[in-house]
C-alpha cells in the first residue's frame, strides 16, 4: 500500500525519513533534504525539448531559486549526492539501479543534477527495467533527495583485487540494525546499503538478511570505494555469508584487507526477495556430467545466484552490471531464452544481482577469457561450467537434488589462535569445522569448501593491519601459532600448501639461510626476505630453486627490481616481479613448444623490462592480451622504447573484455563489433610503428576466430530457434567483420568483392529470413574471380551463410604470420602437419594457451588446436552431403573407437550436423598422470592425418557400405596393422616436392578397409603370412593386371587390392621390401606402387641415395624408380646436370623429376638442356630462386600458354585460368602409370 506521502517521495525516501526519527538508529542515516517532483502541468512539454534536463533545471530554478542554500542548511556545504526517490524498492518490484544517483561537487551544479535524477526514469534503461515488472511505462519526473557526500576516497595501496575484511563486531552490529528494521517495516527479508568510514578509506556494503535465518542465508557484499558493493564493475568485493540455520560466517575474496571501522552510515533499506537457501534443483547425473566433460570445454566457475535453471543459453559479459545492461537490451523472447549469465566479476547483492535474482536467472563467475567465442550454451554443475551449443543441451540428463545453496568459492577464515597449549585445535575451531561438515551440500561443493578452509590457496590472501600478508586458512593459522609444529593432525595436501609451509618455516627461522644463492647474488634479497609478506617469501624460494636454470645476472636484476617496488610500498608489484621466473617457466610448460634456451631468453628479456622501468601494471596489461610468452615479452621490450603503444593496448583490452559473448549482446552487437574494430585499428597502427607487425597478425588471427565463432553462434540461434533478430544481428556482425578485414591493403579484386558482399548483406537485411542456410562446396578464389568477371550482373548467393564461409576461407588464406619468429618446436610441428596438403598449411593462431595449425581439406578448414587440456580437430563432410551418405564419418568413428583402446585412452569423438553440414569433433585429453609431451602432439596428428589422408573419394557413400565393419575390425592383429599405418604416416615426408595425395595407395586405405571384406582379408593374410607371402601376392596381382588390359570392374577391384597390399608391405617391412626391390631385374606396376609408398619414408633417404649413386642409368632399374618418385634423392646421387641430360626427351614418365629440376636448378642447367626438359610441359613450377625463375621465364616466353604452380604445394586447379591437358593429368589416372624398364 503506497501512502500519499510515499506517492510524493517514494518508498525509499520515506523509509529513510522514518529511520531518522528512531532515536536508536537516526544517527546512522546522513541528513536528508527531500525534493518533490515538479508538477506534471509544468513539465508536460519537456519531452519535446531538445534538452529536457536543462529545461527541467530551468523550471526548478524558477520554482525554488534558493534550493542550494536550503540544501546547505540541512546537509552542510557541498559536495553532495543527489539520489532518486521514485517508485522503487517495492516488495514486488525492487527496480534496483533503475534510476540515477549523481554526485554534485559545487552548489551551482545542483539544479542540473536534480533535473538529471528527476528525469532518469525516462531513460531507455529505466523504461526497460520498469517494463520487467509488467507495469505500464512511466515517464513522469520523480522525487529525489540530497545528502552530504561522504568521504569516498580509499588508501593509495588498495589494489583492484583487494577487498575489506571486517571485524565480527561490525557485521553483528549491521545485522542487529537489520533485524530492528525488518520488524519496523514488516519485511520478511531486507536489503540494506551501508557506507563505512574506515582507516583504509570508504567501504561500501550491501546486506541481504531474512527475518527467519533458518530458511535463508545472510549475505554481506563489501567493497572499497563509492557504491562498489552496489555496482562492483571490475573491482573485487568480499562476500561475508552466514549459511541458513548456522552460526558460521564464511568469506569469499582474493586479497582480504583487515579494515578497522571508524563510523557506520545507513544509506538504504528496502524489502528483499526471499530466497530459500534449501532448494530442490536439477543436477546433471554422474554419467551425463562425465560424458559432457569429455566432449566439451569445461571451465571452473563459482555460483553467484541460483536461478530456475542451470542449463541453457548464456549471456556473457565482463561484470554483472554490464550483463544486466545487455539483458535489458534483448527483446522479450531473447530474455526468456537466457538461462545462465557468465561474468568475470560480480556479486549477488549488487543492483544487477538483485535484478537477476528477481528474474530467477542463474549467474556464475569465471574467467571469461576461457569461454570460447562460439559457445552460446552452458551447463553449470559441481563448480564447473560446461560450454557448447544446443546439441549439448539436447544430451543433458538430470536428477533432482535437495541441498543448501552456497557460493562455490567461500571458506571459513581463521585470524585468531587456532591451537591450545597442548597443540590441539581450540574448541571454537572444532565447533566451526563440525558445523561445516554438517552442511547439507553436494559432495563436490563440500569438498571444495573444506579444502579452501583447511589449505592455503593461491587465490586467497589476508593482509593484516600491520602489513603482514598470509593465508587465512586453518593450516596457515596453525603454522603461525606459537604451538605450530605440535598441530600435526592437519597436513599440507597440495603443492601450493607445501610451498606455503616452506615459506612459513623460512620466515620463522633465519630467513636468509634458506636463500644462499640469492643472498650471494644481491643485497636486495635481505629486505625482501625480511618482509612480513609471505607471498614474497614463496617467490624468493621459487627464485632460489630456479637458480638451477636461470642465469645469475637475470635473477639479480629481478631481485633489485622487486626491492625497488617494495621500498615504494608496492608489495603487490614486488610479488609480480619475483614471480617472473615461475611465471615464464609455468607458461612455457603449459604447451611443450619451447626449448630451454628459449625459456631462458624470455625470462632474461622480462628482467630487462622491469629493470628498464616498465611497471608491473603495464606488464599485466600486455599479459591480458593472451599472447604467447615470446610475443608478450617482445611487446614489453618495445613498450620501453615506444611507451605510446601502452594506451592502445589498454583500449583494446577493454574492447575485448566488453565483446566477450558478443553473440548474446542483443542490439549491442553492432556497437561492440565497431568498438572492437576501432580498438584493433589503433592497436595495429601502434604495433606497426613499433615494428611489431607479426604481433598484430597474431591478434588478427584471434579476432578472425572470434568473428567466425560468434557468427556461427548467432546463425545457430537464428536457425534453431527461428529467431529473426539473431539473423539481423548475424548480418550486421558480418558487415563489421568485412570492415575489419578491409582495414588493410586490398587487391582490386578483393576490394570489388567485399563491396559486393556489403551490398548483398544490406539487401538481405531488408528481406525475410531465408528458409535454408545450407551451402554448397565452393572455393573462395574461383568465386571471387567469377564475381569480378560478372561485374554488376554477378548473381547473389542463395543465403548469407555462403558469404560467411567464403569470407572465412579468404581471411585465413590472407593470414601472413611470420613463423620464423616463432619457437622452433612450433615451426617443426607446422612442418610435420604440412605433408600432403596442396594448399597453404599455416599457423593460424598462437596464443598463451593455444596453438592452431590449419590444414585445408575442403570447404571448411580443418585445424589442429593444441591447448593445455586438449588437442582437437574437426572433420566436415561436403555441405550438401545427406545423412544417409556419411559412411566415411561412420567409419572414422569406428577407427577412432579402436584408437582409443590401442593408442589414446582419452580420445573422444562427437558427431553433429552443424547448419546442414555433418561434422565430426575429435578431441584428445591430456594424459591424466602428466602434462603434454611434444611426442603426444605428433602422434595424434599422425593418427588423425592417416584417417583423413586415407579417405580420399569416400564422400557421398551410403551408410550401408560400412555395415558390419565394426564387428570385424578389432583384436591384436588389427591393432598391429593400424598402429603400423600411423607410424608409416608419421614417417612420410614430401617437403621437397608436393605429391598429389590421390595418386598414392594410402589415399583410399580407410575406405577400402571399411568397405571391402576382401581388402581386410588380404591385409590380414599378409600380416600372418609375412613379407615373402605379401611380395608373392603383389607379383601375382601385377601379372594378372598386365595380362588383362581391358579396364573393367574386376580389373579396378584387383588394382585396388594391389594398391593396398603395396601400402601394407611398405608400411610394415620397409627395409625388407627395399632390399627385395633392389634385386629385381624387371619392374611391373606392383613395383611402381611399392616405390610410391616406400620412397617418401624419411628414414630410407640415406639408403636410397647410396642405391642411386651406384646406378649406371637413370632411365631404368632402381635409379629410374627413385628419379620418378624421389627426385630430390636422385639429384643428390647424380647431380642436377647429369640428371637433366638423362631425363631429356622422356615425356611424361618423369614429369615430377623434371618439375623438381626446373624449380631448383634452372639457373645452373644448360639453357638447351633446360629447354628440352620444358618441352611439352603444360604445367611449370615457379623457380625457387630469382635466378631460377629468370631462366624459366626466358624459356617459356616464346612457348604456348603455360600454367605455373608452387612446387611444394602442387597444382591448385581452382586457381588456374587454363586447365592443361596431356602430361598434367598423370597423377589422376585411374590405372597404373607407364613403368620405365
């Protein structure tokens, strides 16, 4: 019931005025000067004014010209705060944060500030928030009130991750006041806001408390600074929580600061929405949780608010206030679809938390940098957030659990003596631990709570009034106790806790004795070691241990930089400097991509950076970009010389944080995309001036992935949910993507095409959503050329998904990351991945915890993504492949299931149809007992590349063709066969010259094994019969084929049997087969096939070179086979000049060898001989050197049209304007090629 007075002033102000009248509580509320809204008749025309706020202020000045003086009489001199008193804080509609509150620094600004607050209900934000209550829109001016502005400064050494720790007496006093107010206003639960004057500056508190504490938790959110507890933003806050029906007080924070309180101010009292602490909730079954965790990305997360659901579509933002603004910008159907809000920072008791609780939406806190851009759905359970798409949601299975709802990252805090004189826990500690054990929590939640309570954690510190910093855990308090080493009942269970114990021992004894190396290095060690900050002690011990691999000079420089920070009262920064050795070591150990000398060089550079004066805060800003350690260190070094680069870095960092989860940003999609583009453009410009174009390209690769994944998420929402708004945003975001891609230099062709794409996107924006988003197999080069050729008549594609796909292909092709600047192991892994790829295999993304290497295999890119937890790769069928013709994927699933048993225990595969395209997601988890080794990476690549490379021409095959395969594919024999094929794939090397994969027997191995019982039987007979049996079989098939020249179905079948037998023998007994070949007097098709399989094995190159050198003719015998299949070895054996003379006039039989000679040695071959080699060749490679290219051009200028290609990539037929005939088709022949005898 709203009284007349409340109608004028609003319930918020009315309650504060009533509290001021209570003798025992009145002094808690600062003085109040109420200001009624101007009459509607006077303000009726404001909506049409150009500046309604200024117009209202002018009217107010006319009505109350002495308002500033009147306010000063009540509230004292400015500064003041002008607060709203609208229709808010009702029992059924809280409307927290719905209106403005503004600081007024000078009396002359008062009218304008009052006007802005009075009209703040007319803003779009306020109208949308008001509409959530189901009430009609209100645009009238509201009442407001003025209070003195409390001193809101905080101490200089308060960091962003610092938050207050208050004495129990303060919280008890706050709760006692809340209890009185609940009875006074007849509330079942109350939400109070407080301002505290403390020795560390202003502290803000929001308290949510029930009348019946048996049913609901009591929660205090506490933060440093003005309104921090009501709008946390990026600043950390403390949560002090009393679980229902207990006397416990749990705490959450990262760096708690003991904060003595001088005075308490009550700023707000409103009814709170009762939230029962004991809830029935849907939880994932054990089997479902384990299955999802194997197939999808999992990140640690902490519960802020438990809503109606924990599974569904997500909304991702940097903080809870930003998330609420995004939520309000969604339309009704989009709001209804949001189930889980994911943020970096936030509190359930802040304004946005109150509103999300009112909407019954689950909110969780995690590191949003770990949330994949395209993951638009989540399942939160057991302190983890599983991220994926709608297919993941369809596989969820749940069960009902009744439990106490608590945040996941709370713990008891121990600040007093924990042991008795006899070394036993005090009665108070025992009682608290006993209550903790009895809490009705899920098993995993209780284990986490107990662990955080008992064990020191790297994410929880306490700084005391005297400046001492340590862990507030029970074990830490025991070790601090004067009876510390008597309390042996509790032991350190984690590596961090054990390291903490060592630091405590060092601080309690002669601290320098534990640091002999550091003491000898630098006098700076002493002040660091004598600090009462145990973080520094732990870092010093790390540095002492690192002396085994870190150069002494580097350690000395780090010590001196840290000592300077400590002397400047910046202990946090000193800890950051000292952790450099462990940071570099740990970051380089996450992925096995660094040699030790590289690791040392990075740390040495970081020491130089700190010595040169770069602040730890700037280093953290650079670190936040997610760059790999070599790039981050290089950027930090450049920042010393070019400090102007730091501002664009910070701007870009904020833009990236704001754009997290951009697919769920509603109408802000275009604005956030533009903001990201602008920030990247400025950063790119700054990096270019600092000679860091390769770093800019690394960031560009990450942005391309962000755009592509976000567009996929938007399109999935549009297609699966029929969401027209998501479709419009999909088009809008694609326009911004094109704007990003257009920022650099473009060819005339690309500029024309991108302008055409923008035109088509604008056209689609004015039309209905297409009925289908399926696409065909298209290549970007040929499509771009066709668009340019057609000009204005270029036909628009059937739907914008085609543009999305072509843009992705084109953007990846344009990536130009200079791998020469990358670690050697990254370059080696790229080389290993690159065999048998005719298109550009390249490093697409290299980040702190991710390496992505692209291997083009069709319309969609196939990329290996290496992270500390998983290696993943995707296989996609052609976009228009129907569901009953995916035999290849079904065969892959069977192969992968066997590989799980035989080679990779943590391998998983998941099949989905993504926007009409059948996709297989393959993932290998890190070994449970250790981290990755580089050999793990190469083994997985070899196994999966064998599957991919050996499945050529296996698309559009009916599923029935592999029926029964699974039952006949298993056992020790097949384990031996498959692992042999994988080792064979790893040994193949075509770096010297690209060999068209489809020309090799390996290309059809998977399809033949999966579909043909004859092939399976043949391979098993060869395995059991041995090499001699297999060689005899090859002779038999070869002679039959040569005696039956007519190509028919039976002939093709037997030719395939011969191919697979040749492959198996070359894979299983390479040296025996090579020895057999050297003793043959005449050669048939079987020998040629075996040579094709055998001569690309890297371990046979030396032996082949010896055979080549001993030969006397290049046109027959083994030398002819070597020249035909391994020309790089033939050149080493005979030299380019002699080989050129031998091959002149041989026609197409030695085309590959001629290509190799021409590309590498055209400049050194006699021009006449070079002309003979080029005679009749329609395809000619580019010269590998400028001199070679000049020699080639001289020969072909007077000849007929010739197609050019890169020797190491082969002929990309999609890029040729003229398709040659004749010798160019040799590799594509269905039957055996001519054999030189």
